C-alpha cells in the first residue's frame, strides 16, 4: 500500500463530528472531561492569553494581545 492510499484513508475518517452532541455539551461537562482525561490539554483562559507571547523564528517576542484581540465572554 502506498503512502498516498494510507493518507487518503486516514483523511476520509476525519471530520466526523457529531455537531448536535457537541452543541449539547455543557461547559461543566467539558470541565469534567478535561479533569478526568490526563491526555487532554488544559483549558486556555483569557488570563493565560493575556500572559502569552508569540515568539518569531528570530527570537523576537510580541505579546499575544498585541496581535490577537480579546474575545467577548459568553453569557
């Protein structure tokens, strides 16, 4: 089997999102899932983004908020 065939098969399996299930998931359920699964990345908060920096290949550091605006908080 060639690499192209394997890549195509893998691509066909991705993108199968159950949007109704996703939209029905409450924030508290998401927080619980994050806590229970050690392989899940931690939630990124607005405070985390306030402290974040973008580092270019030449080493120049720019505060994240200088490049990306704050998102309105959900009600």
